[in-house]
C-alpha cells in the first residue's frame, strides 16, 4: 500500500482511533484525554496540510476496498473533498479547545469527546467519499454519532430535541438509501466523477431520473435543513454549545450541503441536471429556505434559536450557488460552505460564552453585555456583520460571487432574494448588537457563573476560539486572493469541474 | 476420508461428547467442557470453510458405509457459513453463560446446549430428508428443555407452547417425508431434485406443503410466531440469545434448502407460490416491529424484533432470478441478525441483571452505569436497523437491489420501512438510556463481570465489521448450487 492510498486512511484514523481510545478512558483522566484530543486534532491538520499541497499539484489520493461484488468503499481526496476536510479539521481543533473549557467539571466527558471525535471521523468520510455508497455509510454514521451529543445533558428537553433530530435524519437517510440503490441499479455504479456519470445516465427515462434526484436531494436536504425538512435544527439547539458548533458549522448541515454539491456536479453533472429541468426548482426551494429562515429568525427571542434559523437561511446560500448554472455561482456556493462555517461557529461560541459566563440565553437579556464581555461581543459582532455581508468580511465575498453568479445565469430574481436576505440578516442581528453595545447593563446578570478577572472576561479556553474564528472571518475576507484562501480553492474546484465539462 | 481428521464428523461428535460429559460432571466442569469443545468446533468449522472455499462442496458417507446404511454428510458454502456462525456465536454465549449463571446454573443447561448445537450442526451437514427430521427433532426438544430450564411458571407455560409448536411443525414435516418416500422410494435430497423435476404427483405437492409449512411454524414466521415472544422473552438471557440468533435460523436454512433444492421444480412451475413467504415476511416485519414498539418488557421487545427480522429472510423468495443477489441478501441477513441478536439479548440480560427490572424503563441511566453493555446494545441495534456500516445494512442493500432487479419494488419499500420501524424500537431503548436518573451520583449499581459486557460487545462489533468485510462470506456462497 503506497502513501497515496495511506493518507486518506490516516485522515480517517486520526480521529477514529482517538475516539475509540477516549471511550475507554476513565472520567478522571482529564489530562490524558485533553492531550489525546489535541494531538489528534493537530495531527489531522498536518495531514490535511500535506494533502492540500499534493492536490494543488495535481496528485491523486485514493483508497479502495471491496465490500460487496461491484461495490467498493472508496476514499478519494480531490479538491472538493479537501475544501470540506480542511474546514472541518481546522474547526475541530477550535471546537475541541472550546469544549474542553466549556465542559470543565461536567459529567460524562469521555463519552462526549469520544462521540465528538466519531462525528469528525464521519465528516471526513463524507468529504472524502468517492461514491454514493461510501457517502451514505458515513452520512448515517454521522447521524448515529451526533445523537448521543444532542441528548448529552439527559434532560427532557434534550430528549425531545434528540428524538426530533432522529425522526428527521433517519427518514432522510431512508430516502437517501432508496435513491442511491435505485441509482446504483439504473446506472450500475455510483462513483463520483467530475462532470457527472454522463453516458451511464443517458437512455434512462427522465421521469425516473427526476424521481431519483428528488429522493437524493430530500435525503441530504434533511441535514442541510432545506425547508420544509428543517424542523429538527431549531429543536436541536438544546444541545451544549460545542455541539451546536458541530451541528451548524463543522459537520451536520455542511454534510447535507456538501451532498447536494456532489450529487449535482459529480453524479448527475450540472449540464444534465439543467436538461432534466430540476435545477430551477432546486434554486427556488433554496431561495424559499433563505427567506423563510431569515423571517423566522426575526421572531426568536432565544439567542441560539435565532442563530439556528439563521443557519437554515445561510446554508441554502450554498444550495442556491450550486443551483445557479455557471462557474460564478458554483464558486459563490462553495466558498460559502467554508465562510458560513467560520462565521457561524464564531456566533455559537459567543452565544455559549454569554450563557456560560452570565447566564444570558435570550436576546432580550443582552442589554449591556458588550461592556461586561467586550471581546466576546466584538467577536459576535464580527460574525454577525459577516452574516450580513458587510465589507471586508467573509460574508461579503460569498455574497458578491453569488450575486455575480445569479446575474451571469440570468436569474435576476435570485439577486433580489440575496438582497432581501441581507436586509433581514441586518434586521435580526443589528438589534442584538445594539442591545449589547449601547443599552445599559442590568443590575445583575441572569446567572453569573464566571467572574471577570481584569480584562479576562471569561475562561481562557472559551475566549480564544471565538477570537480566532472572528479574526479568520475578516482574514478570509481581506486575503480572499491569497494562494490557499477558501476563495482560491473554490475557484480551483470550479475550474476543474467546468474543464471536465468542456471535454 | 479418514474419520479421525474429518471436520464434518467432529462437528457433530464433539458437541455430543461434551454434552454427555457435562451431564456426568459437576457444574464446575460443565462450562469448561463446553468452552473447550466449542473452540475445537470453531476450528473444525474454519477448516471446513477453507476446504469448501478451495474445493467447492464436499460430501461423503460417514463411516464408509454406502447409502442407505451410511449417513451421508454434505457441506457446501452455505453450510460452512451456517456452521461458522453457529460455533462462533455459541462460543461467545457459553462464555457469557458461565458468568451469568455463576450463582446457580439451570438444571442440565450445558448438556442441553451441547445437544442443541450437535443437532444444528448435523442439520447443516445432512443431505437426506429423514436424517434432517431427526436433527430437527433434536434441536426442537433441546430448545424446549432450555426454555423450561428457566423454572418459573411463565417459563414452563412458554415451554409447553413452544413444545406444541415444535412437535406440530416436525410432525407435519415427518408426514411430508413419509409421503415423499412413498412416492419415490428415496429421501436423498440430491436424488429427489431430478425425480420431482421429471414427475410430481399430487402427493408430492401435499408433502412439500406440509414440510414447508411445518418449517415455517418452527421458524416462527408470521402468523406462526405466537410461540416465540413468550419463549424467547421468558428464557434466561443466554438461552434467549441462542434461540433467537441460531435456532430459528436452522429451520429457515432447511426451508431455503428445500425450496432451492428438491422442491425447485415445484416452485418454478408455479412462480406465484414465491409470493406467499414474501407476503408473510412483509406482514412479519410490520407486525413484529409494531409489537416491539409497544412492548413493555425489554426482552419481549427484542423477541418481537426477532419476529420482524425473520420476515426479511422470507422476502428473498420471489427474487431468486438469474443473479445471486437474493441468496447473498438472505444469508447476510441470517449472519448479521445472528450476531446482532445474540449481542442484544445478552446485553439486555446484563442490563436487567444490574437494574433488577425487566421493563424497558429499567434501562434509564444505563449510558452512565453500563456504557460498554449499552454500546454493545446500540451497535447491535445499528445492524438490526440496517444502518451502515453493518452486516444488516449490506443485507438490506442487496435485498433492495435484488427487488429492483426483479421488478418487485414493493419489497424494496417494505425493507426500507422495516428499517425505520426498527429505528423506533431501538431508539426507544437507547434514548431512555441517556435519561438522567435522579440517584445518579450516589450508589452507582454494581459493575457486572467484565466477561458479561465484553462478549456482548464482541458479538455486536462482529455484526458491524461484517458490513465492511463481507467478501469472504460472499465468496463462500459463490459455489452454492441452486
């Protein structure tokens, strides 16, 4: 087995092995667990770094293992896979740091970190899957590994959130399975190919292909929280903040959006999807989701719920970008996959800080929080401004490319959707910022747990991750043209997808 | 072949030997004998599988006597898979039982287990219909004995019900065999295939109907499942595991053999017949799952899950077209369910032992107190739900693929719906386990012996790993003649 086969396996192993080890650790061995977690996260980042350099240079990394006759477990590291892999690997490190701080003194940490690593493993598998069969294996593994995290607190609300999460995702998984086996039966295989399966799909009744497309998109649409399949996401916000970060930025909704990308570009092929006439409906559904999520966010007083509806809206930017026929929209959608992750994780980290430090759970309790916790509030503000698409942030880059994509595709209505969404984003984020910065603080906070010491407004490990990701939000906006920026990488992917189309 | 080195003969003789020795030995030595014997049997089964993989099917007359005096032993890939599964699962279960029964072993537990395994091994290796009857009877009576060994009034009642079912089942089978012998003057499965193909008088149709129905009764296919939930739900955990994981599979194996072998001419002449087992299978999935969702007691829930999972086995019958998909799907399901269900029953046994409550609600808080056992339960559940990666998933995939291949879309639909229903009853247990119980920190219940937890985990992990390494099993099945 050579290095190019081994590296994808190593990326999987770098979180799978620690997950299994952590399960066996006794609750008290905090140091060992922390060391193991950080070692694993850093190892993964190094591995991903090596892959980034290799893939940019045109190297192929693939691993293949036959499970059943004609059905292989395939890990393939292409540019698209790496976009998701590097996002998750980097955010995993920050989330791990944050979770160590967040869960200090909480019970059942071995279980928590074990399943957390397992989730990241599943995400890596989803990103590197070389066919739908492999994709499905890890997609369902992600469902199973997130459930214990969602119900981690064991309270009745957590149980309810977990049950609703399962109901949606298991049904989604069943639809996806039906679609995949059907496609496998029709086309003979489900390998991801740049430009789509092409000839294997020609000559098949278009109505059947539309039905299969519907099943597949509905299957991944549950995790991507596309309306009307989004109901689980606001319920799942009962989970601890690091889990919300995982659901909203690192793994779950991203896995769904990523699935849409793979299915549209590398199973059906963007041109074929266009001729099937399902691209426009997809764009319309994405647009509805964008507006619906933003509208609902306006009316949520619970901070995390507001963020959850915001996620529903923002993730469909990715779907919209995919559904805009043309490379500009593709780039906009793909880059938003990364940008939304960085911005949303910042917001959830900050929401967790407000809750853990001051007991603030509601928007109406945010008055004056900026004076008490200026750094957290600053990070929150950067994330929120990014979501609105303010200049010099990650969000501005995404929205610019998406608008250009919509214009190039001749879908001017999509530009209006994006504009309306930006206005709605401002409408539900600005009041929070106003309250935090400009309203006077109340006499006492709802439940102050961590006292301020000097300028250190909360625990180190809670403060540093959001500051890093907030910096990154600005960084990827300002340095969008740098060599390894998400934008440059999205352009690389689009170039490769559309070159293969031309051939 | 030399009898001394013959794995086929030893697979039958060894369990008979240790069963007999265990009868005269004290309780102290029973488990040791069983474990040593099963290790030997597992080696024999592995050798046999190796042999079959390289030479195709093997068969010969034990003792060197010609038929009808000699007993014809026969093994192909299908038998090899069944034998491996039986020895592997049984070994884990006796390890578990040894610790589970550390206080008091039910009377004759080791002896009955030995006879049960000997009967099953003989069943997998026999090639004539009358010997098969003898093995069926041996398996059935040993199984009834094990259920009754629980000792309580409910167990005795369940055992009597089970006894009735198994006697009626084997009686019907024997009647069929007699009719066949009367028609053709032979009971050799290999000879009968051609004879029935040439001419099938009405008596043979009747015989086939009786034999297959008798086997359905023993396999507890809906609506013949009435005896299973009390028997499997009421027996001690290692016995439940043995019955649910292996024993019902033995009569299914025979049903499949007859269907594809001697009676192939009949079933091919009337293709609509294949819809019958499939329709019953679909009903079993829906009814069994529904009852599992409603069950109040944990082991009854698992027993109804067996009723549902048996249903999958019978969905394959309309799908034997040109390809090998249906057979692969069926045998993968047998294997995956065997491993997963054994794991689930013994995990439940440990949960019940520790919590002291037989109810599903007794699981509350187990995620904290019994993480290893709960993890085993969950992994087994993954396979039962048919979620990847697991043997159950591959079986479901192949089943759906075969259904689409043969144009029976409704079977694909049932398979997918059944997975979701299984999701409901499995997560009904799992989510309870995560519920925080009030007296959480103080007085954590006693930790059970490690072997109770790890045997369950090993079986469950095997059902998961089967989902990644199924090729050896598929290759074994490649040579099975249909």
